[in-house]
C-alpha cells in the first residue's frame, strides 16, 4: 500500500520541478485533503497564432473572366428557372384545357340527356293529347249525330205538308219563274244579232229586262258565254279576298299594280258577261253592251301590261323600254278599244274580214307589247338555267299558250264552220275562246302573285315610286276608252235616228226592225 503513495508523490515532484504545476500542502486535519494542485499560468499570457498567408494579387483579365463566368452561371440559372416556369405554365394550361373539355363534354352530355328526356316527354304528352282529342272528337261526333238527328226530325215535322199543299207547289214555282219564250232561228231575228254558222238558239228581242236576266238560266246560244265569264269573275273576287288578307293594297304602293290587274280582270269578265246576257234586248242594247265589253278589254290590256312590266320584267328589257312601255301600252289599249268599237259600228258597211281586221290588228299590236316582258323573262330563264324550273315562269308559259289558243278560236269560227247547226248551244269557237281566255287570266294572276312575293327586291329597285303614276295612267286609259265608246255609240244613235225616226225603246232606239 505504500508503493503507490510513493509513486504519486514522485510524480507530483516531477511535475513541480518542471514548473507547470504548483503543489501546495494542506493541513489534513482542517480540510481533510493532503495537498492542492494549482496550474501555473502561461508565461506569455496568449496562444501563439500561425502567421497569415500572403495573398496573390489578381489581374483585370482574371477578374473580367471571373465576372463573365459568374454572368454565364447567372444566365444559365435564370434560363433554367424560366424554363421551369414555362413548363409549369404549360402543364397548368393543359390541366385547365383538359378540365374545360371534360366540363364541356359533361355539359353536352347532360344537355343531350335533358333534350332526350324533354323530347320523350313531349312525345308522350303529344300522344296523350292526341288520344284525348280522339276521344273528344268521338264524343263530339256522337253529339253532332244526335243533334243532327234531332234537327232532322224537327225539320221533317215542320216540313210535313198535306196533299193539298203539294198540288200548290207547281203553281208557286210557275209564279216565281214564269215560262220564258222559246229560242228562235236566225231568220227570226234582225241580222245584227246573227252569228256566222249559228242557226238556232237565238233569243227574241224587244222583251223586258227581267226576261233577259232570267235567260241566265235558259238554254240558248249565249248561255255558255255568259257562265264562263260570270264564274271566272266570281273566282277573281275570291282570289282578291284571299290576297287582301296578306297584302295591304292601300298602304303598300308596290301592291297597287297587283290590285289593278285583279280589278281589270274582274272588269272585263263582268262587262263580257253583261254583253252576252243583255245584247239581245234591242239593236242599241246590242251595240251599247258590246262597246262596254270593248272598254273592259282595253282596261284589262293595260292592267296586264302594267303587271308584266312591274313584276315580270328583267333588268335588261327594263333598261330598253322603261321610258316608253307604259305610255305605249296605254295608247294601244285605247287604240284597241277604238278599233273594236269602230269595227262594230261600221260593220254594215264593211266586208266581214275588214270587221275582224279592226278588232284583231289593234289587239294584236297591244298584246305584242304587253307580253314582251314575259317572253324576255322566259327566254332569259332558259338561257341561264337549263330546263328553267322557276314556278312563275312556268305559269307565264301557260299564259302565253292559252292566249294563243284563244286567239285562234276568236279569229276563226271553228268548229261551227265545219258543223253548221250542231254547235248552236255548245261547241262554238267563241265559247272555246272564252274558256281558254279565262284559263289565261287565272294563270296570269297566279304568276303575278308569285312574282309579287318572290321578286320584291328587284321591282322595288327598278321602279321606285312608279306605282302612283301607273295608277293615274290606268284611270286615264279607262276614261279615254269609256269616252270613245260613248262617242261611237252616240254616232250610231245619230245615224239610226236619221234613218228610222220612229218610236224608241228605253235606250232611245227605234223599235222597228
């Protein structure tokens, strides 16, 4: 146990002799320790530092190279950052685009499903409504049948008459419609009423006006001529009423030519029906009503010319005739009236062919001018389009065809020339002329209606405010034609008064035939 203590004291003595430590012996009794070791401080008081390295001075070129390298590193870093941002934006755009597409697809799918459901609901609702309507119709039909049966039974009860009343019916009918005189042969009437190759079916002159109006329901050689134009005039009225529901004839100036052609067609048909119905009253009635018929023809000629010029004309033909067409049409319409009136007035002194010449030549000249816009339209349509499928042009072609056929039968008294006496009531050339002229008028009005609807931008641009002047010229033409007819009638009365000063009928005409 003593060896270690000796070794420790030996080590301490060595440390003390080196000067690094200081050993201080202590009173063991007081502190319990034998000694205290105190480290000696450094002789210099600080730790020596290694000497600083010498810095090498850099040249301007090296500094410039380092700056450029730093700038390149900065640019490359910036490019990488921008590239990353661009890629990020592209990714965001793609995500947004995909989201919008998905949203649109979803919206479309939802809309289609909704529409399908709505259509299915609509079809179901329509089917239910149709079924209900059928049920209601069946019920209404049963109610109507019941009501009709009730009404029929009531009428049967009211109309039940005894045998005495039945015997009175023929007397009532005879008093309401008196027996009309029978028709006579051509030899039994004055020459002015006779028609070539028509032997019978003539009505006797010098009867009351009531008789001639009642002959509307009698079989005679003018009955078919009356009815063809009378029915056609009624059709024109119905057509005018239908058009008035969609066309404003008063406030729309471009609709006035359409109204004029309707009015002129109704005028010539009515005048013709009156002429054929009442001309047999007397010689003056014969001339008066046929002069009125010629006035109606002149009015219709101008109305047709106006409709063709206003609605059917093409720009090329309009540029050629726009300044002279309507005045020339008005003059030729009046000239046609004058030629027909004079031919009728001078027929006792003229050969038969000269009488027809005065009627046909002026009317033919007027027709050549009036139909020229239509013929140019048909030609242009076939030049531009092979086959020309335009509906209005098709009606115009039929119009021309029907008029040419009617003109042939007007000029040539066929077939009564080949079958004298067999066409007295039905089959006369003049009757065929009436039928084809009515067809011509009806298809002309239909073509004009289609042109009025479909070609409005063209005729508004071509004519502007021409409609008012055209209407004024229509009134002027009608007045001139009426005055001409009145003048020729007065001349005829004057000549008759000089030759036959006997008593006169209601028109002032001598009664001696």
